[in-house]
């Protein structure tokens, strides 16, 4: 029998492999993810995206890198935090409205200010547990990190923070991430025989998605103004554009298309029009419809 190291090496690849799944599995997975994305968009609230600010994203990325977390875990932490904060905001708004009090953001901020960093780190820790076969962030790591920031928490307080997030989200924390959509599209491209080296394309998508999240406000602000050909969008246009900003499939298509162009400008048109046309056409039609009547 071989050593554990030999067994590990047997199943370890130096680069991601796409196009190995059967066509039926790819089709079912893509259809499921598309429906999941549509469901999320139909259920989203008007405040969606408010907690994906550059400072939050940068904090999550830096801490995740410090703890050697996977790409999926990083984006999952952001999505968990976003959904938790939106749930908290909704509960606060409903509570104050029932009491006839002011439900301003200032009041909510005052209530959560003391635990904001703790909740954010707890979301990173929860995300790490969803990818437990890579690296789990334990309580000692979290306590040491928080102490370096000047916070003093106990293990019990860490557990209570995780439980508060889990209860608020009804334990539904395995949420879709944009990176999962990117990798699914790469799987489709691999199956269809797209010839661009997988490692380079995957790496470019990884960097481009990271940059898009860090510059999220600027990227989508530019996209909106270009789409309406107007530097001053109306409140209605801004509200309708939230759906575009939260569309994970549309984001993934854009990232894969842009990455293909950067790596292979001559062959980009084939990928973008032939391979991704069905998906992007749906996104574009929705984008066009969102301006109807504005």
C-alpha cells in the first residue's frame, strides 16, 4: 500500500480541471444554479448590496488570506454577512415601526457598532466550516486575531456570535457565491472544448472577480451610466439596477468574458457569442427591460 502522501498526490492536481463532468450533470447543475439565482433575485430586498462596501470586502479578503481560506469561503463570508445584516436591518425596522419609533440607519448603527467586527469575523469563521476539507478557522485563531485589533472576547462570546448569525439566517448559510457561478461556466467551456489553457483562464477570472468586488460601486456605477447614456440616473433607475448588481450569473458571465478577452483578444468573440450567448442574452434582455418606461 502507498503512503498517505502518495494517495494525496494521486488525487491532487496542480491546476483546476474543467470539462470532466458528464453532460447531464453539467446541464442539471447549471439549471439548478440558474433557478437559484432567479429565486434570489425575486426575493431580494431594495437594500441588497449595502453591506458589500469596499472596506468590508477588503477586510474579508485580507483576513481570509491570513487564514489561507479558499476563494469560495471568502465570497461566502461576504454573502453570509450581507444576508445577516439585511435580516438584522429588517427586524430592527419592523420592531421600531411597531413601537412608532424612528427606524433610521443611525439608530441601528449605534446598536450594532460594538459587535460589528465580531459578527464579520464570525461570518468568516462560519464560511470556513463550509469548506472544512481545506481549512477551518478555530476559536483560538479568532480570539488571537481579535485581540490584535484591541478587542477582548471569550470563547463563549464567539459561540454566541455564531449562533446569533445562524438563528437569524435560520441556519441557511450555504448560500450561492459568484465564484461558484464562474467555475460552473468554466466547466461548460471545458466540456465544449474551449482551447484557452484552463489554469490561466481560471486565474484571470479569480483576479478579475476579486477586483470587481473591491471596486464594486465604481464598476456598477459606470455600467449603469453607460447603459442609460446619462451621468445622472434617476432614483427609479437606481432602484431597478439593484437587480443587475445582485445577478450572480450575469456577473460570472461578465468575468469569464472579460478574462477570455484579456487572455485571447482574437478568440474572445467566439467564446462570448458562441459559448456564453444563451446566458448573456438572458441577462441583456433583463437589463433592457429594466429601462422600459424610465
